[in-house]
C-alpha cells in the first residue's frame, strides 16, 4: 500500500473520533490531499490518466493470470497480454501483479543453507579479530560458501 493511501485509510478509520484536520496536523499530510483522495474514490474520473489505466488493466491482468492456472509470472502475463493486443509495459504488469498480490510459480526447490537454532549457545570467538598467526598452523580460519552445481548444492 502506498504511503498516502495508508495515511488516508488511517484518517478514514479515525475521522469520527478525532476529525480530519487534527490527524493531518500530526501526520505529515495536507488536509487537501485527504479531501482529494475521498473525492477521487467517489468520482473515479478525477483520477490521473495513469491511475485510470491501471484500474482498467488490473482486471485484465487478473483474468490472464487466472486463465493460465495461476502459474504465470509477470513476464508470461505480459507476453500473453501482448499477444491479445494490449499495449502495456512489462514493468507495469509487474507492478500491477504486485499490487494485486499475484505471484507466479517458482521453479526448483528452495535451498536452505542454514537452519539456525536461537536457543543454542554461540561459540566463543577464539581469534578475537586478530588474524595474524605467530607461526604456521597456529591459526585456522574458514568461511562457508555454498555453490549451486548441476550435481547439487555444495
């Protein structure tokens, strides 16, 4: 949710108790902005052209997503809409899908490299951030790095 929308929804929820202007004094928002948002909700023709287009495209994005078994990501939804003759940008489809809460299926199995146990005690730092050894084989330091390979995760 956009910051202004969040603030205006908060104002709508508490306007009966506190009033619009006192809330706007506390929140960094002008009362005229709040009143304009209310007017835009009542009359959608007062919205900006891009907001009107987004409102018209959201049902189409939802339709294409649903028609393809809810597995398409934003690129495939965008390609399908291009095939159907809609002139819409890929980033716009991605933004609208994010606003609608739509997400395509992710291929592959997610890899968990670390399962941390918050209750387990942490080992003491034996090096104390001094990485200089007085002699060979006196200090060993390691780093765990994981690589995805064709044979698996190593």
